[in-house]
C-alpha cells in the first residue's frame, strides 16, 4: 500500500481528498501547510505528495524546492493540486520538478489517474 502525504490548508478539501484516497486503498498522512508537510516528509518518507500551492508558512513551491535540496527527499514525486491555473504557475511547478499539476476545482478522477500513473511509473503499485 502506497503512502500519500496530502498538504492542503483548506480543511474541507484536505479531509475530502484524504477520505477519497483512503477509500482507494492508500495510506494517507495530512498536513495543513508546507512547513508541517516538510516535517511529515522527514518523519514518514511518503511515496507521493499531493500539495496545494497557496498556503501559510510555506507554500507548495517552497516545499518542492526544500525537498529538492535533500538527496533522500528529492526523488519523492509531488503532484500539485491547486486552484492556481495560470500557465506561468503550471509551467513553474513542472519546471521545478513536479510530477503533475491538477487544477481545482476538477473531477477528482483526474487526481486519482495522475496518482496511479505516478505510482505505476515508479513501480510502487
């Protein structure tokens, strides 16, 4: 069973996303901002991170950049799941090394497909 860290400051979206992933059979860890998310990455070493961008304390871009500075963490794939929909934000996320960028609101099946493809490509499922 793959472990997914969901980093999202909106409590409703966080809880709904976590519940959906648990129903799909994933083990889920949650964090409400990038700083908390980074601490949980260090503690749990998840297989995948699903992350918002706009968050207090440390945003999603900062989290991805911080992960990239550590040999043990830089290979953990990250999928941005954010309301930011400008092409420059999507390009920035992908250029920084995000596996994918899903714009919300979206059909959650898009997120599930991206997660499955990512985990399959890394032979984690």
